[in-house]
C-alpha cells in the first residue's frame, strides 16, 4: 500500500467532472479523494466520473469513500460513475456489491456518453 494518491479533476461540461485517480485508495489516502471530489461537486459538478485506470489498490475505506461520493452526487442532483476499473479490482468491486450501486464503464468516454444520453442510474440527466 502506498501513502500517495494523486487526483486530477477535469471539468468536461457545465455539470460534469472527471476525477483521474492515481495510486492506492486506502485508509491514508481516501480522505484526499473524498475532499477533491466533494470540492468538484461543491463547485457545480454534481455528475462525477472516477477514472480508476491507474488505481492499484482499494481497501474498505476506499470503498466506503465511493459510497460517500455516490450519496453526495445524488444529493446535488447528479450521479457517480466509475470508469476504467483495472481487472485486478473488478472482482473486489463486484464481490462487495459496489457494482450494483454504481454504474461501471469500460472507458471514461463510455461513462460520459451514458451521462449525455441521460442513462444515469438514478434517472438524472446532466443539463446542456
């Protein structure tokens, strides 16, 4: 496990942001992800796509953070989507039931296209 986590936030529309996550999401680093993502929501991007392609490890604190972010985006009238989950993490996300709560997409582009089509799990549609 690493004590470092990098996040890069890229606003892709008026109400949508992609959060690129690099490193491990664990007890020590999950608060960084939570703070950065909640800042994006607070700044008017209730629809978040987490790009997990560069994530090596997620522990229970990291999974809990995903649930917190899901609730925060829903309360803001948006949704949370997970994209590019590495094969090594797919089993964990599936076994814990997270995949039943959060839409998972093969790529960030797929997640953004689903949002644009109004195919959010909670029935919301981003404004254009």
